[in-house]
C-alpha cells in the first residue's frame, strides 16, 4: 500500500474488503486474512498472495505481479489474431 501510495480506504474500495478489516490486518498484532480476503487484496495491489503474506516472492516459477500480471491480463483479453502477432513479435525480439 505504501509503495503504491494507497490509503486503507482506497485499498478497501479496490479490493471489496472493508476498511475496518484491512485496518485489523495492519495492527501491531494483526489477524491473518482469510484466503478470500488475501486473494482480493493481493489482486487489488497486483502482487502475489505469497508476497502479501510474507513479503517475499515465490521462487519456484515466475511470479505474476504488477506490470507482468497486467500485461498478461490484457493479452488474454485480445482476439486470437492479435495474440499471435504479439507472440511472433516477442519471439523475434528475443532472438536479438
């Protein structure tokens, strides 16, 4: 939240989780969020649930957060013909 300059009210509006609940998660002795709320908040912040809960990224496969997640969501919304164009462009650029 701090990095993105969000208030608890703004995060509440983005995530659909009440401001009071988010405030409880941020207290000195916070309660752990439910899986559902962790998912909603992570999506609103465009971070992984692992990062939200631990402050560390998952080191297995690529973690889809921030700009990469946004790119893939936009890519998936495109018609197949545009997806093919983007795939070919990325292949050509990666060959350089």
